């Protein structure tokens, strides 16, 4: 009887460890995947809604993946980014080949290419006021 109780207790402990370990693993994996998705689209991703010299205001978007498709959804946040002489601007033209495949072509851009209603991905560093100092800005154009 004691052996049976000990075996039962051991099985319960193993099950608890397995369930907790799985939950910790899946939570960690989801966190890593979310960070990867965020970085894929930059530190800031959205539509430019105001241009003021080298300071730009963006309506932040989040990307929702559904199967092999992605959709943008407005977060309701507006975030500013500023550029300086070291900011790299890339114009990315995305060509749709078919429903599930696209190709992109990059070329050098300039600050004057950043205009209202342009979709941008911005990589940079956030300041104390929340403004991002852009290191790289990618302008998305779809054909």
C-alpha cells in the first residue's frame, strides 16, 4: 500500500512539473516570437500623418498575421520620430507576383521622400520623451 501511494505521489509530481514546464516554455516561446514579429516591422510601424522638417508623426499600426497573410490595424497611438544626418532612408517597392508571393526592390531614399500617408518602418532609439531618433527608415510602396 505504501509503495502504491508513493508511486501515485511521484506520478502526480511528475505531471505537475511537466504541465508547469510546458506553460513556462510556451510563454517564453510566445514572448520570443512576439519580439521577432515586432522587430521585423521596426521599432515603429505605421502611416505618416504629419511632417515638420526632420520630425515626423506616425499613426502606429500593429501587424496581425492570419495564416500566410498579414493585415495592419491602427493602435490609436501617434508616435514621433526624428531624423538626423546619419539616418538611412530606404525606398522599398513591393511587387505582388501572385496571391501568396511578393518581391521587393530597395533603393536609396532621402528625407524629402517621407510624406504624409506613406507607410514606414522605423528602427532607432527612443528618447525620454518617447520620440524615436531614427537610424533607418524604410518607406513602403506597393505596386
